[in-house]
C-alpha cells in the first residue's frame, strides 16, 4: 500500500469571522497555526496504511474486538484487558452465536483509547493519576467532493469568532486536498465543552458556520460524502495525568496529549507511543522475571521530547480565554505571551472546574433560536448526517449508553437544565419524549443505534449520570478516510 501522505500545504490563512465578514490575522513562523512544510491528509487512510505497515512488521491487530474490562493481578497491578462477550440479548441472556470474550495479558498494558477512554477513566481513579481536571471540546467534521473550479490544492484555513458567542471558545479548520484526482475539502468545527449555556447546540453552530459567505464559497456545487464527530482533549499541559502506573501507562489523547493551540494531536500521540514502547522494552529487559512492570522512566523521557515542550509552551493559551480577560483578552494574551514570549511566562493558568460543572441552570440562560431548516445542499438535518457515518449497532443487545439513575434525566437534567443531552449530542442519540400512556410525563429515549462514539455525553452530562461503555465488538461508526 502506497503512503497516502502526498498533499503539501501550499497556502494558508487565519481569520476572525464576523457575521458576514472576516478579519485576517497575520500568519508567520512562530504562530501556532503556521503550517508551511506540513501535509494535509485523510487521517483514516493514514491510520489504515500505518496498520498495514505494523502488520507487515509482525504486529497483531484485532479489529472488531472491544476492550471492555481492565484485569488486575493480586497485588493490584494491571494484568491486561478482557474483550466483551458477543451475542448478548438486551435482557442479558446469551443469543445464538454467543461468544465469550478473551483475556489479553501483558507485563505492561498501554492505554491508547483516545479522548475520554472508558477504561482509562477506571485506571485514573484506581491509581489516583489525575493532577487537575481535564478539559474537552467536541469536533464535528465533514468531507466534501467539490467543484474543481473552487479547488485550491494544499490550501489551509483556520477561523475564530462567528458563529460562537464571545463567552464560548471554539474555531474551525478547512483543508483542500485531493484523493485519486478528486478535489476534496475537509472542514470541521470545534467547540469547547466548558460552555455555560444549556441551550447551545454544537451541530447547529456548525450549520451556521457553513452558511458564512467565506466558507460556503468553498462548498458550492459540491457534494458532501462524509460526516463525523469526536470529543478532543483541550486541557493540555495542566491536565496531563501521571502517565505510568503498576502494569501500564497512558499515551496520546487518552493522556490529554494534544496541542490545542495548534489544533493537532496526531504527532504527539505517535511520539508518546514510541517513547512508551522504548521505556517498556528497557524495563522488561532489566526485569525479565517480573509479572508486571511500570515504565517509570517513560514520563521523564517524554519530558525530554518535543511533546511536553510543545504542551508546556502553549499551556496558558486555552485557559487564558476563561480568565477575567475574556475572549479578546485571551487572544491578546496568546499573541503576547506565546507568539512573542514562546510560553516562557513563570506562571501557569488553570482550568478550574470540570466541564460538566460549568453549565448553568435554564432560568439563568438565554435560549438560542437556531434556523434548523436544512436546504440539503449546504446544510442538513441531523439524521441525514448520521446516515453518512455508517454507524450501526444491533438493537437486541444491552445499551452501551448506561444511566446510573434512570430518574435523573427528567427529574434533574430536564427540570433544571432543559435537557441539554438532546442538544449536545451530534448524532441525535438522546430525545425527551412523552411517556407511553401519560403524555404529560416526559421520559428520556436513548437511540443507541445512532451513537458515533464521540463521548460528548460522558463528558458534558451535568449530573455525570451517563456512562459510556463498549457495545459488542465491531459496532459503531465506519468512517472512510475521515
């Protein structure tokens, strides 16, 4: 398989959007979003290619199996993981074709689950690894085949501002690339999940963004071929937990290793995996008889790479927007202390409370009126978008979206916050509908088959009542080169 890394960045721009216009921001070396020398790729194709390279080198990869449980030795160290049972009915009984899950044991287990890994949550608590709350964003992305006359191969654009209110952090990306001669645009919108207003709807904010004159000109005459959504880490340096523990370690986005100022995490994720593997190898060679090992050198060795140096230099960019400086003050701070000072200031700003605690009650919030009418050319309704993800979950299985208390969605979330789960999910999983037999009583309906595994609900639910667990292996979105 040939490398899919082909399209170099040829030109770029950064702008602050107003409702109908744009204010250009200078782009030069040293600005976090400076991309000259980088490549634009379809990341899913890069992952597939790297998977083939790994298998050719002798690595065993098991697609279609979901890690559902952490296994422990008698001394409390991690022993490995277990995959979940397949072929379980909704009532918990085994169906025809039932297959018991497997145990995968190791001296050291590397947790690389991506943002808000459900097993990582468990080891964070068990080994008390958190230093401070993590902070997150939700990224929504589309892939378009575009009119060749609109194509600018290698053009990269990032924006701030519209359509978000000044008290909400977020921005966009738009990349021009080609695949087998077909001109494409990949565009996305990232919105911080520490937003306050329970009426905010990330999906509808994305539709507003596409209607902006400077954005829609790239898409006119084109056809949308992909849609997806995924939570990302925005906590940065302050939110990086302790990275090693008995029998395991954390790498990549599951450890909050993402440079939010650059809107990039792939390079730091790969480097953290490389450093972790090298540290584990050295530890196993030094202790060949050990039942389990902790790669204690890994965090220090990672400190000596560009990973932690990048994160430390940009550590105050994201939290500066949540200070008394406000949105515009945050922009000014980022320019002064990072672009000029390279993050050398002797202080570190903090994120404060976790994202789910920052949402306010509905009687303190102003409802947001969205134009939800889709034209099916530029904007689309939510279920139309979900159909492009290829997501699928067999209905006769236990729901992978579990509630700690079935009464909380209506008695607390709906009454106090007007049911934000019906808005923050970018896949239409959560709906408040009348109860059967009592139209005056609402209930939460969970359309688990729509889930695209973005983890937003697990993060933003104000009562932390929703717990995302794995469905049976192989189910979920089937993205093609997103």
